[in-house]
């Protein structure tokens, strides 16, 4: 049986852990202005050979590289694909990397979706928001990429390089990447096997 002192100790330890975790993943602030000018680069897959990745078989669909600002980050541990993709990154480029625009949006992530809202009128045209931001389901290619991913936080400026893929598991689970930045809604997210993460 845990006494009052033991309960207090557990509460303090949990609070300290929570504070430490927040500090490690605290948002990075930026002044107003476009921080990422470049557009994502997608090209035909340089190697279309199937990739064995744990319990999954990954079919490369395209080579992909993106420089972007991290608008939001959400980690997953219990959904159907969390053993493959433990983290979603909502990314923005162009005017969606500008603090003056981002501060007028309420950005959130949940159940593998990325959403944004505004109070009265969108700060930039809706089509531009849609074409200049995306939710990426990140598959770390190896342990080093997983360690690098752990350091990414809201506000980070990063470059991801890898492959957009289609994933299949022996139990029938199937997950396919979007291949355009023009779509929205279910199926519009990128499923990316990340081979390198660089901080800009």
C-alpha cells in the first residue's frame, strides 16, 4: 500500500517528467516572414524494389524531398499504424511558414488528421493554405532517423528526404501515400519513408 508521502512522491515525479518532456518539445518561436521559399520536390521513384520494414512491405511510389516549418507534431502509439509511423508532422512552406499567417490559424492534429481554423476570414486564400501545407505520416528508415525525429518540435525548420510509399502488412492492413499536394481530407496525407532529417 502506498502512503500519502508515496502518492506525493509519484505526483512530483510525474510532474517533473511532464515538465521535462514539455521542455524538450517546446515550440520554437520565429519572427514574422516567410522562412521556407522552396516547394516540395517529387520525382519518379529511383528504385521501385519492395522494401522489407519490420512486419511491413513498402512499395516506393516516388522520391520525395521537402523543406518546411513544423506547424504541429503528434506522436502515436496505439493506433493501427503506429508501429510503422509513430509520428505525424504537419508541415508548412511558402506563406504557411510565416508566423504572421500561422498566428491567425488554430492548427491541431488528431487521429492522423491535420486541421486548421480561423476566426473570421483565412489569412491567405484557402487554396494556398491547402497547397502550402500537408500532414506527413513519418516512417523512420533506421534508428538514426528515429533519433533525429525525436528532436523535431513545433517551429523546427527541417529538410526531409526519402520515399513516398504504399505499405502492406500480412494481416491485410494497407496504407498508401498521397502523391499530390492538391488534395484534402481522408487519404490526402503523405506516407513517407524518411531516409534523412536535417535541421535548417
